[in-house]
């Protein structure tokens, strides 16, 4: 009667060693795939945040309106004002404030943008002509923003760092710029630039 021959100890050790090596290689490959997936998901989420921020900016800028407002102490503020630096960076009046419930309020808004604590923020005042106790609503549009840079195109096709342009640059323009080139300097991606065409005044 023939007896079955089992594995020797050496054969078992070799099999275990081969299995261990294959397991390490498989784990390394899986870890690499999972890490790439996490990076892809993070990049996609960041892209969505940046796109949303530019969508908010586009919605406001493309509905800008040449309507000045009264500040807290009665001073008149131009319809569109922007400094080379400072806080907020730019401020303007826009239309298109939806009013589905037909409340007794204007469809116009006064909004402003700036950067504070490495975040792009947006201000929105509850009324156009402010009283001394009027306070704007403030919310963060995008985090991880180091700087907001904007250039403005005048009616003669010239770019300016401030609006209205300085008298030495061109004839005085009191209305809206033709376009605004907005650059967000991000901590992780560097400069991201979008160009927005503003409404033409009738």
C-alpha cells in the first residue's frame, strides 16, 4: 500500500516566504492606488470649491449696475469702486436679487469682496443706502486664498489697477468698467485667473 507524501518543513517555509513577499507587493500596490485615489478626490474637491468661488464672482460682476449708494454717514459711494489694495478690495452695486415672495424690497444689492485670514470673503448689505447701524452679512467664499488681484478695462481698451481710473491715466470714467480680470492667488495652486465682461450701460 502506497502512502501519500506530505510537504517537508523546508517546502512549507519556502511557500510561506513566497506568500509573504507576494502579500507585501500586493499591499504596496493597493496602498499606492488608494493614495492616488485620495489625491484625486482632494484635487476634484478643491477644483469644485474654486469653480464655485468664480461662479459667485461671475454672478455678481455680470449683473453690476451703475447705481451709487449712500454710506453710513451720508457720503455717496460710486456704483463701482476698487482700490489697488485695502479691505475690501472692490465694492459695487448689482441687480438680479431674486424676490420670489414679492417682499417690499429692492432687487438691487450692494456687495464687496476682499481677502482676510487667507480666505476670500463676500459682503452683502441688507439695504443699498445705509444707516449708521447697518451691518453687512459676511461669508467665506473660498479658503486658502493668499491674495485677490483685479484689473479693470476702460472704454478705450486700457487696463487699470483701480476703478475709477486715476485722472492721470485717462479721462474720468464714473460708470462701470467694460471688463474685470480677476486673479486669485491660491496657497496650493498659485494664480488662477478669469475674465468677466460687465454689462454695457445703455
